[in-house]
C-alpha cells in the first residue's frame, strides 16, 4: 500500500511537506507507522503541485525510492505551492514497478492518486470506459481512466470519485482510498484504508497517516493526548472534500468491508 499526503492552503515548500516532518513521507517510505498492507514504500514516489503561472500542475515521479533521490531533495526546498499531492509507492502483488504506474497521475489540471488494491483486474478492465487507454496496467491507472472519463464528461470531482469507488466496490472487493485535486478543490475517499485530516492555521493536510512526532502515537501514549486532537482519522467509507479551507465529509454507500488482501 502506498502512503499519500495532500496539502491545500498557504504556499509551503515541497521540502517542508514531504521531507522534513519527522514521520512524513520520507520516513514513511521506509518505516510507515500505520500501514496495514505492505511494509515499505520503495517502489517509487511522485509529487504534483500547482504554481500560479499555469492551471496545469507540475509533476515529478520516478520508480526509485524517495530516500535515494538526491536530485529531488536538492530542488524540494525551493519549490513552493499552495496545493500539493505526493505519494510513496508499495506496488501491490502482481502490479508492475514502472514510472507510469506511479502516482500522481495527471491530465489537464487534475492530479490523482490511489492508495489501495483492487485485485480482480478483469473486473476493473470490464468497467473501463470505451476507448480508454490507461498508461499502465496497474489498478490505479485503470481507476484513473474511469475517474478522468467522468471528469471529461463534466461530472464534478466529488461525484466522480464517489461514483467510481461505489461502482467498483459493488462489482468486486477492493481498497480505494482515492485523492483528486485540480488545485482548488481536494477530494479524497476512505474506502478500506487509513485516512487522516488535520486543519492548521494556514491550510489543511490530508494524509494516509499523521506525519508529526506525537500525533500517531497519541492513542498509545496518554502524555500526547493534547496533540491527538490535531489529526482526525476518518471513518471508513467516507468522502472528504476540502475547498477554500472548509472541510466537509459524507458517507459513501454500502456497508464497511474487510480490506481485500
Ligand atoms: N495498487 C496500487 C499500486 O500497485 C497502489 C498500491 C498501494 O496502495 N500500495 O501501485
């Protein structure tokens, strides 16, 4: 399983979001604390971010581990953005390790990520829109092809994510924590995996797991109880929308299920 982080708010550097936090994505690439499936996230990483100069995001991705990329570390301190989606990847069993399988996926102004696994590839392929050509056979790329077809048809982002997660979820067991943003609105689903949100004075962080020292240990350590209020874990089968600093959540359809292996 992968680990994701999204930020929307005042501009922050990629370094401060991805590399600096004591239990942030860099640490999560080799020692995640809340990961239920997989142990390390060494099959690549990607970062997408928006700049005021154009509506389409910039995207950097590679199939190498985050910890080994000195070039990214060198530039991350001088890139600032008010909307970032980043992820470290642990390829699911049977999935290819290649750059085209690495999130974030992008098209036009959209960035997309998937934390989870839909094991039955034939069911997924059967749900692909006619004529869709996913850039990789990884399940995430197939899900992206489905979501982006809805966006192309004019469906709002939240509805597109909710529709695809529930349609695929009805057809086959799977874990689908999806992340979708256009730089203005951020949508995420909790469907089978961990998802946390933290409101700060200058923006909102959404993450697969908390990145700060005390928060993730809070429920195991009474001394840290005060910090635990910073991060909130979302219930399974929840849709999260963040827009202009406002957070809304709603239930996604169906009964909670055990995550697919
Ligand atoms: N199934 C996706 C992949 O193989 C996502 C993996 C994950 O969440 N670990 O890339």
